[in-house]
């Protein structure tokens, strides 16, 4: 029951940003007819992260990603840009650095 959990809540307004760890159980009020909620999910991984396949469709929903990856492969894919401007080939190896100011492909 709800009484079994410490539930923390706070007021937010349109345009507010809420950040939390992915393992935090979270929820929001229902959307009403004619309204919508927009969500942007950003996930950051260290350079030592590796692919660990999970049942139930966990992980990026990028066409062909799970078919290209094997357990233990470096968690790198051309579809996942690096915030440091590093690019990776389809085999997970570092290809090149982009120059400062160049856009993410």
C-alpha cells in the first residue's frame, strides 16, 4: 500500500525540468483529453560500460542496435553520440574526435 512507502512529491509547472536516477520509482498525474506530456530521456555511460542484454526490451530502441551488440561489447554505437565529441565505429572502437563546435551527426 502507499502507506508502506516514503512518497516524496513536489509541485512542478509547465517548462520545469525534473532529473532523477533511472532506478527511482516515479510517476506523474494523468494527462487529460486534449493534453500531452513530453519526455526527453538522456542516459550517460562511462567509457568502460559494456553491453549486457536484458529480457523485455530494455535498452535503446534504435533499429538494429541489439542485433549489432553482443554481451560484453563496449557500449558504443554510431547511433549513440558521445558528449565529448568522440565518434565510434559499428564495432565500438573509437574512430576520431570532432573539432569543437561541429554538430552531432
